[in-house]
């Protein structure tokens, strides 16, 4: 990113290749829409290029990129709030490697988990996507959200509890 900031914009291609799948999966889990997720990833990298001068280099590029990604997602919802995603637009996240799910039971649990995740409020869904699916450390998430690491831990814990409750309700099991 330092090279991009310095004017070597061709280096943006390397950043795009390194981070596009993770960003796509992040958006796909938030929006459940393949086409929208692809568009949002493109918008992130357009903004990375546009705002490259604001990257200070003293923090992680990933944290800065996800901060931009959150703003892109928020801007999209502010602009298109009235549109609802149809169930037909739901897609599975892209895999980093090609692995097939072998059992129907695993497939059913995965669908239930995706449905439970989709029913969470977007703020809680985003926390879980960042921490569990994107595997970002809590201190990085705290930097993205501009809050303390302890606050992130508490929010993730609460989001996991709510996800568990929704998942169990969908699967027909009783909560404890």
C-alpha cells in the first residue's frame, strides 16, 4: 500500500488479488447477494485508490481496508435502503479452495447457520463476519469500529448468544 500511496497505482492489482475473496465473502455474508457483493468489492478498491493519500502506513492495511469496506456498505444502505433482497439472490460464499460438502446434514446445518446469521441485526452480523469468518483479531476489529478491544469482546459475545438462540429456534431445539 505504501507503493500505491506513493503513486505506483499498478501495485493496487496485487492488493486486489490478495484481499478480494475475503472482502467478497465479507459482503456476501452481510448482503446475501452475489452481484451486489462483487460491486461493493470493486467500490472498495476504487476508494482505496481515491483515498490512498489518507493511508498513514502506521497501522495495518487490513484495518484501513475494512474501515473503507464498512463505509461502502453503509453508503450503499443509505442510498438504497428501500430495496429488499429477494430470496432468489442468496448465494453461498466463495471458497478459497475447492472443497465439496459431503453430507446432507452438514449442508442443512450450514443453511440454518446462514439463515440465523441473516436474521441478526446488521451490526451484530458484521461483528461475527469480521471475527469468525474473516478471522480478524479483536484489536483489529476495535480499530475498524473505533472502540476498545473489550467492547468488541462483549459485543461479539452478545452477538454469538443471539445467533445461538436464533439457530436453535430455526433448528427446532429448545434454548437453555
